[in-house]
């Protein structure tokens, strides 16, 4: 396995990041602005291309669409869409009418880039689409039965179904069908008739649900919760029925984020500062498989490579043992906030993924 690619882009926490479809640039948020870095500079170092300034409070999340549009959402209760100019620059933000009275917390483009969804602390999901007549993005709200802050969103490949997780301990799947924007989806395990706001799944995992993702086959959900567990939720044949829930209890601190590398492999990360792979299926169950950037192995190797005399010297100089160093043995030196797929093969299996964290780094790992 090759070494992780480490990009030091900020001196303060990076709350979210997203690579452009061609992976030549990355956009991050580390405050009230979003910054775009070019990764193809001849020096080999990331080069700041532009700063997108519009919000007056922290940008909590961002996303890049398949055609290069950037959407940002903020604690100022607003969202903004930035469309690329012909020369690849971004100059004119487009207004989004979210109609919320609390902070926007997460945002996600639909796979085809025609609409996006914004979660908020207002117990509302705003499904936004473009109205050409007025040159702005308008929204339709999903409210019931949401009872608390929305922490994450994920779209089904059909551009209609939307999974959400929240601090009311529930994971849910709604229909976000917009007439005139979406084609009618084919019947699936999630339902047949899917008018806007149809609730397709609602299940309590007993703890804050930090993140949720559809698996690559879009037939079940992966979730990470504040109790340090990874849960896999399988829908049933009947309306709102859940056929099976597999909860993997881990020795880790809570995970904040996850992706599916394949239908049988989840990569999760959070407060332990390094990613973990969980593998399995509905028949055999799911279990922790291995750690990526494993600090335990690095510690073992370090102890093997240093002599007893070196250890005593450190203890004498520092007045303590060598474990007192504040530097972690992982690439990330603080909580990992977001994982995103970076590179996939022809079958859609993730080969490499990227992470961002409170240490101001974006890191690219191999699965």
C-alpha cells in the first residue's frame, strides 16, 4: 500500500472538502469562506486559486455537482450556488431561498446536478431546484416527522430518494420527487409510488446518527452513531418495514463520517483520527476488518526500532517516558470530519478516498 498523500491546506479546522470531478482541484471550508486549490501546479504544492466569499458566519458544508457547480451552506441560515464561468473561475453567487430560521448544517447535490438538499437545525430539509424565470434556487420543505437537527444527507442514484440522519436518533428515507424536474423512478425496495415527502423508512438507532449513506446497490443503508457503532439497516418488503439491522460495536471513539468502498466494505472515521474498514453482508454479518493508517502498528514498529538506551535518554531529557509526546502516530492529528470517495474503478468500487479534519489537512488514502 502506498503512502497517504498529505495536503496541508489550513491552519484551522477544515469542516468539509470536495474534489472536482477531474480531481485537479479541491474546495475546502475552514470559516465563513470557501477556498479552491489547484493541485496541478508545477511546484507540486497546492495553489490557492480563489476564495468564495459571501457568508458572514461559518460555512458548515459544501458540495460540487457533476457539472462543476459549488453549493455552500452556513450558520447564517443561507445557501449559495456558485456556477463556473467559461474560463473556470467563479464570480457570481446565485441566491437560494431556503426559508429556514436556524443554521444550515449539511448539503448534498443530487447525482445529476439538477437539485440539492440542505439539512438544518430548524428540523427541516430544504430540497432546492432552479427556477429560470427568476434566476434563483427555490426550495420545498420536508418537515414531518423530523424532530431535531439534520446531521447528514445522501441521495439515491435515482435522484429522487433522500436519506437523512439526525440528532433525534433516527435514520429516515424520504421521497424528494419534484414534478417537472425529475423522471418518475422505477419501483424498488423503497417503494413504488413516491410523491414528494413520502416517508419510505424511519428507524431509531438509539443514539445521534452522525452520517448515513446508501450502499452502491442502493438496497440498504450504512450509518455511524455517537455510541461508536456502525449500523447497517435493511428495509423490508412492506411500507416502512425494516427487515434487519446489524449493529457493529467497536472499541473506537465515535465515528463522524463513512463511505461505502464496495457493497460489502464500509470505511468510517472520526474521533480516533484514522479510518477503519468494516466488511460483511446480510448473511454472514459485519465486523471490523482492518485499520487504515493504524497507530498501533506504528507504535510497535517505533518501539522495535529504538534501543533501550534511546528510551532512557528521552526519559532523562523530558522527565517522563517517550509516550508523553503530543504528536499522534496517525497522519491526521485531530478528528476526521468528512470522508469522500476520490478514485473508483470501472465497476464503481472505491480505490482511494479523501479525508479532512480539525488539523487543517486533506489526506488521500488507499482503501
